[in-house]
């Protein structure tokens, strides 16, 4: 009896073991049969969702950047409207020992100089503004500059032609030589800034520069000389751009600069102002300030300023295209491309013409283009081709 029972028990044990071994498979088969409508499409849905997420990622990033640019423009508009109220509350503001400075040696740069002056009056708490002018600047242009707040000071225009006359002969050759006709007139006139020792600090800016916010903190720089590197962050360039200079005036420094200029011209040829100043202050003789204070050729953040120094955009006042008064006033930001800075330029100029009562003067100049400023239809679509 016992002998017959044992084989049966072993067979039952085998059956149980087999059943337990295959039970997960059986369970999975049952689940698959029951949940097949869900289990099969689900991985496909996951893959599809991932693909859409990846394809939308760039657009979501662009949307986020656009929100930031819109916030930047709102801040710009608010500071334009209310910035001077903050200045009036600042008890330490006197502005008597610091000054803004630019140079004009012809009537050709009066338009950007007006825009520059208007931007300083709008954003800066320091209102002393000096424009060094040569005898080539007309009386009407001087009056226009003064209307915006510039104090005009007549000086002798300095450039390489001026230095050649001093040392004798035409020295436009050698290491620093430039093709005939490519010398920029009056570029070295900015050197007079070191002579104005009645000021503790001077911010020199080219006439084709515009403030986009208050940058008065530059007056607090303790170093004797500061400037913005030639290139944006991430691009190696050892020079600085001379379009914005923070200067502590000093007669001895002025004399040393003039001496180096003459000696270099006598030994080789006349260097332009930027090359000469880089030679004078390099290496290690100047404080580098952020690129945001002298942005050129493309839009960079933070957008504290813009310098219409070169090709992108073309200097707005000499380009073939310009927005109408209506288009410029309607521009409500944000600033996305470098060509939007041309719109900002005209918007500020048209504002300045009204604010400082310069309409009659403007209409008497060759800069006035009634068919573009007051067109029947929009004509600013050509700006990208400038």
C-alpha cells in the first residue's frame, strides 16, 4: 500500500512544481489577453509623446525668451517715463564734478548726437553734457545741440592729417597706414578729455551711441581709465573699443598721450585714436567693463546701450530706409534683432524733435525726408536690405 502511494505523491509534487513554474507565464498570458487593447498601444503612445516633446522643446524655449524680452522692453519704457523721479529722490546727485563728453567735427553727425543727448537726458541723473565741436560745425547745428542740453566747446580738430601737418609731410604709409580717403576726420579730438581737470570723471561716448538705461554707475569707477573690450564675451580680442571711455582727467596723461602719438607718427605713420590708446594703456593699464556698456553690430543682453558703429544696422541717419513717424511711434518692442535698434533710433529722434522744439530746424536740413516720414503707405519693409 505504501509502495503504491509514494509514486502518486511524487507525481503530484511534479505537477504542483510544473504548475508553479508556469504560473507567471499563464498569468501574463491571461493579462495580455484581457488588457491587450491597452498594452499594445501604450508604448507607441509614449514614443509619440517623447517625439512631440522633443520637437516642441525649441519652440517652448523661444517662447520663454520672448517673455523675457517683453519684460525687458516694459522695464525700458518704465525707466524712460519714471527714471528721473528716482534721480530727484537721490540726495547725493549733484553732477557738478562729472560730465558726459562727445565730439563733432561736422554737421554730418548732428542727428545721432541729438539722439545721444536725448537718451542722456532721459536716463542719466547727471546732466552736464559737453560736445567738442570744430569750426566746421554750423551755427544752426550748434543751436540744435544746445537745445537738447549739450554745452558746445569750440576746439581745434585733431586727426592724422592734423598730426602730419605738425611733423611735416604725408606719412600715410608703414604699419599703421590706411588707404587714401579712409582716414576718419577728427577722431583724435577726444584726447582733449584728459585736459578737463575741473571734472573728477568723464564718460566719453561717440556721437552714434545711445543709452538704453541708466549707466551712471560708470562714474563711480575708481580706476583712472576704463573701456569695453573689442569683442563680446567668449571671443578673444586683446584690445578695447574707443567708442566709450571712462576717464579721470589728468594733464600729465594728456601730455604723455600726445607725445606717444607724435613719436609713433615720426617713426612710422599716424595710428588711429583707438590703436594709439590701446598702445598707451596696454598691457594692464585699463579696467575692462562689461560688453553691455558698448554693444555693437548685434543684440546682446543685458542691453544697457547700443553703438551704431558699423554695418549692422547701417547708421540709420545715412541709410536709404527709415520708418515713418507713425511707424516709429507705434513700435512697442521687444527688441529681437539688431535691425530693431534702427527703429529705436528713429523713435528717439522723432521724440527729441518734438520735446526740444526742433521741428522747424529739422525741416530746414537735408536730413528731412517728408515722403518717408509722412508716407501714404508703410515703407519700412526694406530695412533688412539696408
